[in-house]
C-alpha cells in the first residue's frame, strides 16, 4: 500500500507532466479568440503604458484616469473617486443578472530589474507621504487592468449575445489589503447595481502563459498581522538577576507559538504562524526593557483564525507570568483590524464558469490547482450581508519555453513581487481576456424565449 508521501509524489509528478504538456498545447481559434488576437496590438500598447507608469496604493490617480477613459470610450458609464481612487464602470444591456468583474490597480515599492525595454523607472510616494520610492508592477496588476479593458471591448462588441448589467471596477490598494473595503464603505453595492456574481483573476508566476488555474472552495487565506510588545525590566548585562530579560521571554514566546499549529490545530486544517521580525536591545552589555515581535498569521476558516489569535494572546500572557513579569508589564498583543479575509470560491459558480472557460480555451489548458496561503482582498466582496458568490481564478504568466526549461533544470522562477518578475504579456493577456469574456458571456447569456 502506498504511503501518503508516495501518493503525493505521484500526484505532483502527474501535475508537472500535465503542465509541461500544456506548454506545447495551442489554443483553439474560436471566433472570440480570433477577435481578441486581432485586438492585441491595442492591448499591448496599453499594457506597456501601465507598466511604464505604475503608481502605489491609494496613489493610483493617473492609472485610474487612463482606465476610466478606456472603459468610457467603449460605452460604459464611469464614476471615479470611489474608495479614494477607485472607479466603477457600468454597462446596462437589457434585463438579466448583474455581473461584477474586478481589477486591481496598484503597484509595489520595488525597483525593477527585468531588463525589459519598457521596464519601469518610476519614482513615487506612498499613501503615508514617504517619497522617492521605486515603483514597479511586480504583481501583474498591469496585466489585470489591460485584460479588463480587453474584456470590456469584447463585451461591448458582443452586446447582441448577452443581456443584463456588467459592472467593471478598478480597485485601489489591493497590496495594502484595504482597497476593497474602501470601495464597499463608499457605497459600491448601494450606489451602483449590486452584483449577482463577482469575478476576478490573478496572474500566476508559477504557471505557463496560456493556461488557466482554478480552485473550488477555499483558495486563498485569512491574513492577519500581529504585533507583540514584550515588556521586561532592563539593567546591566553583568547583573541579570536584577532584571526581567524580555529577550529571553520573547524567545520562549516564539518557541511556544510553534505549538499552536503543531498541537492545537487539526492537522487537516491549514494554518500558519510565522514570526517575521524580532527586535530588541541596543548594546552587548545592556539588558533591554522591551522586545518587539511581528507575526503573520494565516488560515482558511474563521474558526481556525480565532483559535490562532486567541492562542497567541494566551501564550504571550502566560509565558510572561511564568517568568514573573508583573501584571502591569505583561505583553501587549495588537492584531491589525484591517485584515485580509480568506477567499472562498463558490463551488457552484466555479463549476459553471470553468465549464464555459474549458469550452473556450480547451480543457487541456485548464488545470485544478491547490489552495495557497497568500491573501487577496477580493474576498471582501463576498463577505457582505448579501453573501454574493465569487470566483477568482489564475492565469499563467510565464513564457512556456522559460517555464519548461526551469522545470527541467530545477530552477526557481521569479515570484510575484520579485524585481525580476516579467510575465509573457501576449499569451497571458489574450488567454485571460478569452477566459473572462467566456465566463461573462455565459453568466449573462441570453435565455431562450
């Protein structure tokens, strides 16, 4: 009988073989795909513009202006300034359901090192006023915006094939995890048509361009940021008995935190507690009076999230009590209120949309992928009282030849947020536009009679 490890290795090998096969699979030239390919020169110029002119979170003023103009030019009613710099574009086309498709617009404070002719040299400031930051679309939001425009152009040209209301939004500040909430708080679902379905896609730095990936159910994680201020009693390093050493206490807290996932969470329920930062002290012979820990905490279910956060508070407090820390010097645990909730892809919606995508791009180019512990604030749109079903899928972004060579040689591909991340724009954009347009036409398709 195979061990679980052996089974997983077989699955992984089969998945890799399938992906390598996909890199050599050409897509069927449907009428929709032919139109998208014909439109690509326009989209390529737009992609280059977005890539060369990135803006940071909540600073997407010119980006939003250009995106709004593109959507308005094909017949959408556009409103700007939603959630600070967000845009909402609406096209009403008779009776029927309402579909919302989201793109994010912000870039990252990263200095581009791809060597591309259109590489970003932009310098900008962040929303807190810090200036002279290098700026790059290192997460592919330029791909996302260009693809949204591609979908808008196709849906405007094919109005005789669908009926209902299409809402396209340009969301700010996804990288901060704040943009979706800002748009919702500014009346996204009350001032504009409330959707029956929400869709989005994200480019993927570990899949070949020309492929689509999907996950049914939980796809991305709850993401919490936690700060622990560990307080002690400082003094001279030669006389530790006169102090309460916060560095030793913080070290015990870090070690004890590892038991949360290992011994308190069901092994079948994913969870992550990572201490990413530990700062304390200023000199060899001084015992500090405080230490500071920064954690990222990730989960899928709200129940597991609560158990992790409660456990962090409990461990910090009782480790301090065990060290004899007085009540007025116990650790202070702060959880950022603006967390990113887990993304749950509605299974019924996934089944319907993936069927339409497979019909359009070919089943061989669509693969089911495991969930990941990254975060995406697209989840916020399904967390309102309306519980609107949503689905975020992946679009492979790596040149197929580069992907195949990397896998063959055991090389690691540049990840999202890397200064070296350089997607294959044509294959990524045309496939994303094809898949999303097929999904939209299916969800808004005219019914007989």
